[in-house]
C-alpha cells in the first residue's frame, strides 16, 4: 500500500529530566534529526512550560517533527511525518531516541494519504 507520506509516532520512556526540560537541547536534537534524515528545515517553534515540559515543532519541506515532553515522568511523545520518498522518518526518529537515552520506546508507522482509486482518477 503506497501513500503520500509516512508518519511515525513514538512513546519514549526513561529519559533524563534535564534532557527533556532543556529547550535549547531539544531544539538542537530535533533539527539535527531532521537534517540527518535529509530533510530541509523551514522553521522551528518551541515553548518551555512552567514548572517543566517542552512542546515544539520543526517544520520541514517534507512535513514536520513534533515533540511534547513530561520531564517529571521521563516521557516524551514524538511524531515524525515525511512526505515523498527521499526522507526516511525512522532515521530522524532513531536519532532523537538515541540523543534522549531512552530506556524504552514504542513506535508505529502510519501511511498517510493512501488514496482511493476514485480519488486518484479524479485528480
């Protein structure tokens, strides 16, 4: 089944509080992960919550990388969505997980934009 894109969703556990609560480090890890997968970074936006936690998005030409962290739980929710066949979302995801030093990860891939025959014919 071929689609327009691939969307990897991950539950990442066992990460250090200081890593998941450092906005600059999170931004750097996410941007470097996108670049390591061959994506073109367009823009980033990140926010640090009080007393802890970070949410952020790296917009890439091929779609996006997003993160939400719960440092007090050592947990991060990640998603990497890429369109086309040039950028592998798993390369970016694995780079992020490695930098976070996660002890446990559950990840799944969803095909996006799987078009029905009638839609393809009309397009």
